C-alpha cells in the first residue's frame, strides 16, 4: 500500500496558503533574505489509518501554519489581515495538488507568538490545521 509523501502534502499547503494570501510560503524556515511578511509551516504530527479494502491508507497530519511579520505597529494590521486570509483559504479546504488528494483541512486552534532575535522582534499568527490526505 502506498503512503502519501509528506512533501506532497507540503506542496498542497504551500499552494493553498500562497493563493489565499499572496505571500510566499516556506516549509520549516523562511530564508533570512526574504522580506516579511511571509508564511512558515511545519508538520507537528502524522498518523496513518489503514482501512479494509482501501487501495491506499489515509494519513492524518497536523500542520502549524503561521504568517510571520516584523513586530511594529504598521505591520500589525497587515498581519491580522493575512492571518484571516490564511484561515479562509485553509479551513474546510480540500482538493488535489500533484500527487496529493486532501480530503479535508480543518483548523484545530489558533496560534500566536512573539519572539526576539537581538534587538529585533518577530510576530507569528496563524493556527494548527488537521489534514486528511491520501495519494491522488
């Protein structure tokens, strides 16, 4: 039985997030040279479900997807607008991208964080999403 490749799911998340927000999306890390805001997503959990007479197992993924922006007053409104667009684009979405057929994508909860690096602060806002997928 063929399992869905995590990178295929990443392509689906990337395409949906970029289409919804107009921002670039990256798996795990945003390049230091890329201007903010941008989207970062990481896989948190994977669970494969085998069913009787299924041609391929269904896999469940939990993915943290956030918009990252500089922590200044001018980018706060932009951050919230992009977070809403991200939510609207991912929550209850489904479809096929490449070899990945996402049957459902549901937001499990919100996520916000502020972090600092030297004298610079970054703000993250988004959510944790659960996807159910199988090979297309």
